[in-house]
């Protein structure tokens, strides 16, 4: 049985005239509830306490590692300590790779150490390392057009700088060099590939991130130079010098390990089978403490659910917080979740993942059945009060829920300000001091509003419409 | 013989009424010359090209190292290539220390790697490292008051945060913990000391810098934690946990080596024995490429001298550019310079060192015989046009010339904006990308104005008055 809720007449009022519309008592009550929840969430340090706890007590947690195992234990204990109704974990087989050392230096015409890191999944160099000349390209596209004779037995340097952008739009055009660089360089006979870090900073922290091989192309070592070191190497090459590098990387595969998606729920009091899913990923890269990626997300969604319970009581639909395993190595946990829960995907009212750091949210995009967008006006109004404007209805929902819309699952993207996210993303410098507690609380409030509104209404967002754009 | 120059009537005009004063033809000519020089220096990329050349072609150059030897060769070649009249080097015996690895991790109650670096001059840990509990103090002063029983056989953690300030005023109160921490901790029986980095950044780069031992106190290893790692350790300790660290450092002394002060001059056409000395230090720490500290200074003073020659021709007094050896390990090169040149110190009209990064200059302080301050008004006016205001007459002149005033040598401090200097100072992150070419050119212009004005006037700044404050 479902309670009659608050949206019936709202669609009749235009947004601009809303204050002039006659509100039903339910509408006023809902707006007041949302305002009360938002205020509490803005004031609460819970999200920050959660990410602090994760980064201080666990720290790095690359999939399948000892740190990952500790993170799973931590997550279960955290959900239990916060009083979630149901806490459980679901096994996921994850790839376990370790970075090992990654050293590089210029040995001619000058002598300089270069700060590099291995790309995630890279093979090691041969024992003793590689010593050979380097050849520079300004993009993957340029590399693909190159003559093999120019590249044979050399190290390819893909020197493409990522541009800063609030929405992170600089990432896509550059990250292709990270994912495909080793394949394209190997096709042309290269010994290794080094890319300029996919990051917007000026620093000596190199940015890792997963890369790919192709079964029919030789696997060559792949690393990233820090932006500062890429500048230095570029300066030598721009001056027309033949530059020789010595590179050694000791990355290693350790086979498949068992990790877990860890799940905490507040069970719906009226429609427990209907699920509002908010998620983040529990794994991180190994060099930082995974504060922005994705400790912040873990804090935000965990804090949001708990604050709803504290302030508003038991939700009517189930609020499910999913902390996914092994996002970084190809959304492994999310794929397993989707496979395992296929039969109940049609019960998901909305899914949303927080995985873009800790910057303030400035926009909500949806992927709802069109009528539901109109019905969700009170949510948009409450979000507008904390600086979040309504965007389009072509949302992607975040990496770990990105495969759900094709099963008709509605998703929401709460877009975060990512202006500085890629200064720290996938580096040793992804640590708690980069998390602004105030911005994090605003995120917590936005997720609380989303989850509460969707859990305590009868709005049916299903089925998600087909996506016609690639907007995330 | 000296030419009659431009200051005779200037002292009669107040600064405010200057434009109303009747200028002599010489005064107008001087102002026009200074403006022309300043414009050229602001537009010239020479200082930037010099620091780029040094950081790309040489890079790290800790005193006595192979990098330092390459830097000496580089400096001689650079002076010659730029057409300095006299290029020579003077040997300096320097301490040669190497950092080796510096690893630290928390092994209980959690398991986390900590990013540290050895302080300059530290001894190594015993083979295999140290494993022991850590005890935290908020300052050196608190450590000095502590009970030895609390510290015996432990690692002392001095957790004092440096405050950001344009003039770098946050440095002094905190750096005392870096220089004296090992002595005070050892007196109380500590096994090692780790300080929170003396830096204003939030990052995982730890800041090195020279530290001291006392002959009558045991020498214990001394390192610095990055600010991010100090935060992490502090969070564990603030939560009341007993925290155990494993620390290994392999720093080493290599005895004394020969390095050089490298000197380039444009010889005075009328009073070659009178010297305008502008300097910087050639050595750097070993982790960064020494761009801000002190490649920027090398670029600024070298560029300034060369641009004077290019734009204004041969100076009347000698302009001497001194690139000092081993500033970081205790001003070794500057002390040797002072000793060796003692007989001619009375010929130095003014000395100034650029050693505070690459931020814009906002103030000029002098230490001149009082009458000379008034006579230098055209210089102050020209500097005002590029944003530099006149300060006090109690200047220190910069580290490598700081010992000269006691011999009566007048000095000038051109104060740079150091707001961000201590984000990078003494870290691996001190690289060329931190140097803003536009700000660097403004520095070049200020040094060019100073050196040209002092070299082409008859103003006698000597003897420097006694200093009554500690202003630098």
C-alpha cells in the first residue's frame, strides 16, 4: 500500500509562478520536509567523518589487495555502526595488479630523473629495464599516422595536455592515449609508451589509470610522466636533441582475487521491494589514500542515507547504498551487481553514483520517463536552494550505474564541480586535505534530497527512456 | 676619473613635488634611460631562458654532486655565451651529502605508507630501519618542556604547521623545529625525529632543508613528513591511538668536495674597481630541478646584467654577477667569497641577492649611508613604475650577502611576493612550471634598474649603517 503523496497539482504551476500557486497542504509539507532535511545535511559532518575514517584507517585499497580487504571490513562495520537495517556483501572476482617501482631517467643528452608511474594493468619492463631513444607525438591520432621506421625499438612519448574544465570535458579527448597508447605504439614496434599524465595540475605527481592491451598485439610497458617531467622532456625534444631514456617498471599481475560489493540499506516501510540506489566505489588506486576517488563518494552516499533516517525516519521505499568493488579496473563490481540483480533491476526507481570528487554539485540531470520529470519539481526546487540547477533528461548516472539504463533503469547525475578534480585524480596526492568539508556537506544534502524525495513519493520514473546523447 | 652624473639637485625636491621640480637635463635623461631599460627588461625572456636552460640541461645540483659540477660548467658557458667581459670561478670546499631512500610507514594500529624526506645533513637510520612508537608535539618549544620518560626510545613528531604569508614570515617560527629538532629530541632519548614539513602546501611532497646536530648530543635521524601525511598521522594520534612507525633512511656523508662560486662581470668603463654585486646561488636541493630555489635568481641576475649591457652599453662601475656555491648547506660559498675578497669588500657599492623564488617584487629596502637613500630617488621612482615601493633602510640583502653589512657593505633587498613560494620550496615539486615568465621579467627589470642606476651614478652608499632590526 502506498500513501497518497505530494505531486498531484504541482504540474499545473509554472516554476516561475510557483509562489503564487495555491499549494496543497501536502505540497507545503513536502517542501518543508525537504528544507528541514537539506538544512540538517548541510550542517552534518557525517560525510566528512566517513571519508576521514576510510582514508585514515584504511587508506589505499587497490582491487584485490590487502587494503581492499580491509576496506570491505571497514565498510561493513561502518554501515553497522551507523545502524543501517541490512548490511551485506556480495562477492566479486577482481583482477589484482601491483605497481611495483617505476623509475625513469634521461641519460642523454642530459642526466635527469623523471617522475613516472605505471599505468594500471601495465606489464613490467624486461629485467634491468629498457634503455633507448624517445620519440614524441602530440596525440594518439598523430601516433597512429606515424611511420613504423621512426618508432621501431624506441619509447613513444604521447605529449597531450589535458585542459581544465568544470565538467571534466578535457578528460575524454586525452584519456584515449592512456587506454590505447600501448596498443598503437606496439603495432609500430615501440618498446614502451610513456604518456603525459592525464591531469590538469602542474606538479611532479604522475597520474595512473587503467590501460588496455589487445590480444593480437605485443604487450609493452606503459607509464605516465608527471606534467612537470613531461614539460622537461618536451623541452629537450623541442630543442632538437636526441633523447635517450632508461626506464624500469616492476608491475605485476597477481591473478584474480575475491573482493566484495558492500551494501547497506534502510528498508522501505511501505514498498520495500522498490529501490532507490545511491552508490560510490570502495576501491581506489594504490598511491593516494583515495579521498577524492572515491572516498568522497562513499562519505556522501553513506552520510545522505543515514541523515534521511535520522531526520525523516524510515523511508517508504528502500534506500540502498552500494559501495562497488573494483571500479578502477573496469567497473568489475558494477558488472557483477548488474548480473546478479538482473531480476530486480526493474524495481530500481532511480540509481545514482557519486564518483567525481568533492566539488559542489551545480546541476541535476535525470534519465526519467518524461512524465516523472515534471512530477519531480519539488525536488528540483529544493535542490535549487542549495545551488543545483535542473539540467537535461539524458543523464548517465555515474560509472558504476552507467550500464543500468539499457535495462530501463532510471538514473540521475548530480554534476559536481570538477575544476580541480583532475589536479589530484589517480595520484599519490589524492588525500583528505583535498576534501572541502563544506562542499562535501552540500553534496551530502543533494543526495539526501534526491534519495528521500524518490523514496517517499509514488513517482514512477520507469522505464528510463532511450539515451540519444552521450551525456553523462 | 668619474663623470658628473645626475643626482645633484634631486635631494632638494620632495618626492611628492618631483614633477613640479625643475629637472636638470641630466635628470630627465636618467629617468628616460631608466624607463627604456625597464621596458626592455620587462619584455625580455632572457631570465626565463636562463632558468629553463639550467633546469632542463642540469636539473638537481646539490652541493658537491655530479649535478653541481655540471652546473658550474653550465654557468661558465652561459656567462661566456652571453658575452660577459670576465668569467671566472673560485673554489669552495663544500660538504657533500646524499639523501638515499627515506621510507616510513604506519604499521599499527593501521597500515599506511607515509611520504617523508630526509632533512639535509641527517644521519641514516640503523641498517634495517627503526620500528617504534611515535609521540607528537605541537612545536619545538613543547618538545623542550617534555618529560624524557615519555620520549625515550620513541620517534618524536613535531607537528607545527607553517602559515602562509607574502613575506614568508611563517617560516622563521617553524623552521627552528627543523634545525634544532634532532638535538632536542635526542637529549630526551628519542630514536629519531620527524617534523611536519616546513611548507604551506597541502600535498604529499615533503620539504627538506638543512638541520643541525650538536657535538655533545647523539645524532639521530631526522626527516620531514609531507603535510598530507602529517595530517594523516595527526588524525591517528588525535584519536588517542598508540601509533607505531617503521622508518628507514639511508642518507650518507661523502666528505668534502670542491665546488665553485662562478662569477661573470661587465667591467666598469670609468671605475672598474667599484663593484655592484648582484647574486643568486647555483646549488639546489636534489629532489626538484631547483627552478624557484634558486634557478629563478640565477636567471634574474644574469638576465639583468646582460640586458643592461645590451640596452645601455658598458656600465661605468663594474657589475658583478656572483653565483654562489652551497647556499643550502650553510652559505658555504658566500662565506668563502667574503673571506677571499675581504680586501676589496670596501669597494662594493651595493650587494643584493635574489633567492626567494619568482614572485613579483613589491618593495625595495636598502641599507645605505643615509644621504645615499635620498640620492637614489630616481631609482625608487623607476621601480615604482613597475610596482615596487620604497621600504626601510634596514635591509638584509639576501642570504648570501647577509654577512657583508658587518664589513660596511651596503645591501639592497628587493622583496618578492612569497605567497606561494613555500608550497614548493625544498621539494621535488620545485620545477620550471612554477615560474611565471611575466613575474620573472618584472624581477629582471627591477634588478636591471638597481644595478644600472648604482653602476652609472657617483652615489656613494658606503659605509652601510649598523642594523638595528632583524629585517631581511
